[in-house]
């Protein structure tokens, strides 16, 4: 079977990407990361990838903060296509995607979000759950659409909110769950178990 080729987009420290990379390295995930793209030139995800010998590319966008310009997004599509990407994996990528990407990779762009969607989309979802007085939150793998964390849910994992939790302690516990859930479900794409 054709080995699934991943294109990863991230803006931050890249802990989810490191978990995916580790799952591949240890043979738990049969896929290959063919390119890591970031809009943040000094991001942890780019540094880690370079050190690991993975091809990287920097997306230079100066005009907008929450999305890419059309030309820039079209250029990103070209870079992913020329790397032969099958599945686009967002791992802490902080901009919205628009038509060029969504039309180039229909149902082949996924994201992980730190709440049980549709609850608490947007920024600092762990803090939103804590402030709302929830006792359970979690993380969600979902398809990406034009909205903010609004695409179809693929999988979720629950994480308890414990007495005395701070935003930081809760976020750390959610991230542990993310690092399990994301590689596991990318594995289902790799085994062609998802439509
Ligand atoms: C994660 O919490 C993820 O849910 C959200 O962005 C964060 C990225 O963290 N989409 P990292 O860069 O993978 O450490």
C-alpha cells in the first residue's frame, strides 16, 4: 500500500508534531512526513524539524495575521503538492485556511483542538473550559473547513478537570491526551480506514 505522505503546518512549539514524529520513528505510525511548513520563522516546530533532517518551508506572510493572502496560500498549495502530500496535518497552526487550500485538499486537512468541540472553539480553549466551571474537557481531531474549529469531528478524548487545576496544569494534561489521540487517528488515515 502507498505510504501516507504528511505535510505538517505549525506556528508554535510543535509538541504535537514531535509526538507524530516519535510515533513514526518507533513504528507505531506508518506514514512519512515529507514537509513541515510554518508561518513563524523562529518557531520550535521548524527548529525541531530541521534538526531531525525533515524538509521545511517558511510561509512568509506580512499583510495578514489570521490568514494568508490568496497568493501566499496558492504558493503553499504548490509547495505541498510538489512534495506529494496526501494529508495536511495542522499542529498548532494559528491561521485560518481559505479556498485555495480547502479546494486543493478536500477532506484531507485535519486539526487538533484542545476542547471537546463544538464546545470552546478559538483561543485558549482550556482556559475557557475552566472558567465555565466544567468538570470534563478534552481534545478533538477534526476536518478543517472555512470556520473557526467548526469542521466535522473525527475523534475526541476526554480529560477531567481536577480541583485546583490552573490553566497551565489543565493545558498540560490536555496536551498529553493530544499526543496520544493525534498519531492514533493519523494512523487510521494511513491504513485507509477513513473515507
Ligand atoms: C495544541 O494545544 C493544539 O490543540 C492547538 O495548538 C496547540 C499546539 O501545540 N491547535 P503544539 O505546538 O503542538 O505544542
